[in-house]
């Protein structure tokens, strides 16, 4: 590589090789570090975010660069509450990495009043001033003037209550009701079930869960023995068993399902066992196996050759497909012979062979009663 370098005579900033060649920081952090280092003293009163916006460094890029500068000791921050009740943040920038104690010592040297209000507090707006007192002397709360509610004990309402309806007179000769059939007396200490109580509707029994659901629920409830943070309740395991059963239906065993749910735990731990297992069961579900096409049926057996029974000059054989006794040419000639007798014609199609034509003429003459 050829290099042509001219040292600038003015407008330059000294950059340490430790900063330029540091692989732990990205280019945005290095550019921001060099840019702030080369600013004049009059521009140091601005926050780091405002200076980064002048470099078109915003959002995620600025947050990542600031995080790296803080981690490696180039930027230090102190946040506190001033006399005015406002929270302020004071930043210390350095071109050499400093520890927290070293940065606190530099802050005390550069700002002797660091124990009191910080520079950001001094630049902030002053606290609210005291309010002038209200005109007049404070007076105690006045008592009295309370008007009690009126009592409506003897008040007459415009709608008097309605009179009770007279009860119907009993029938002098009531018909005797049939005595109910005595049923079996319940045993002492036995309470009837809701289905045995009178007036209770009979509920249809719920079908038992499928074997896959039972196995999936058993696997989910057993995860807490390996990882305590995956503790599930019975209702939660029953709701997740629907997704877990799909794994078992696709050919996985219970041990494979348990290994897939416990493998690769998150770095920060599991916050919600239900959410973590539902996400893993849904997004890592194996692909359903492809349906295997049924095997094609074997071809029908090849039949033996037989002799055609038509009245042809030469005997010939053919391989039948069913129960036919004549070959295809002779059957076509027979059909064509019937058509020749009905139409009284001797026209033949161009694709008809000479044997078919001979057999058709012979059969047509036999149908007409003419000698061959």
C-alpha cells in the first residue's frame, strides 16, 4: 500500500493510537470522541447528545457509541437533584480512560463546587421564587349555615299503596292428590350428588383426553424437576398440552420433547414459564412428516395366447383382455359387416387392413345368405 500523508499546519486534533486502534469501540464512538476532544472550551457546556447531533449521529447509533464510551472510561455521568427540585446530569469527558474514583477526583479538581450545585444546575433556570402573601389575614373556617335535610315521616304521597288482593276461597270438595311412590330412603350421612337432586339437568359426560394430551401434560409438569423456574400449574399445563401434543403426533418421543423445551435457556432467565414454553412450542414445532403415497397396485397378470374363433382363412392367436373369444380385428370386421348389410355398401375406411376387409366381406355375405 502506498501512503501520502501531509501533517496539517492548523485545525488538527491529537489522537492517541490507543483510541484509533481500539477494537472494542466502533467507528461512531471513535469519531464522537475525537470530535469532542477538538472542540474549544466555549462549547463544553453542551450535553454530549447535542454535540452528537451535529455529526448526524442520532437514535440507536448515538446510544451505542455513548454506551461504549462509558464502558471504557471515556465518559462519566453524575445525576442529582438540585435545590430547585430539578434533576440534572453532569458529564465528564476525557481522552484517556479513567476509573470511577479517578473521574470523581478530576471532577472535584475541575469543579471545586461539585459538592454543591453542579455546572448543569448553575446553567439551568433558577428555582421558583417565593409567592407574595395573599391580601388580608387568614380567617378560620366558618361554622353554621348548614340546613338539615327535611324529614318526610308524615309526608303524604300522591300515590297511596295498592291494597292487597283477597286470597281465593278454598274449594269445599278438593280432589285428593295421588300419593307419590315412596322411593328408597337415603342412607344416613349420604348427600345426594347434583345429578341425583330433583330438577338437576343431566350433563353429558366429558370424553376422556387423548393419549397424546395426557403424555404432553405429564412432560410439561415434569419440567420443574429439572428447572425450578418452569413450574406450571395444572390449568396452565393443560392449556399448553394442546401445542405439545402436536410434537408427539409428529413422531417425537417424550424425552425428545423434554430435551427441546429445556435446551438453550435464555441468558437473562425465564420471566414467565407459560410465555416461554408457549413461544418455544409454537415456533420450534417440527415439520409434519410428508405423507407417503400408497404403493401402486401390481399390474394384472398376463393372460395366455388363445386362438381366434372367427371364420378367417388363417388361424391366428391373440392375447385376450377379458372374456372375448375373437381378436380386435375380427370384432371390428363383424361390426363393419353388420353396417355393410344395413347400408348395402362396400366402402371401407382407409385405416382398415386387408384382413379386416376380407373378414368383413365374408361376414356380410354370410349375413345376406350369399355363398362365399
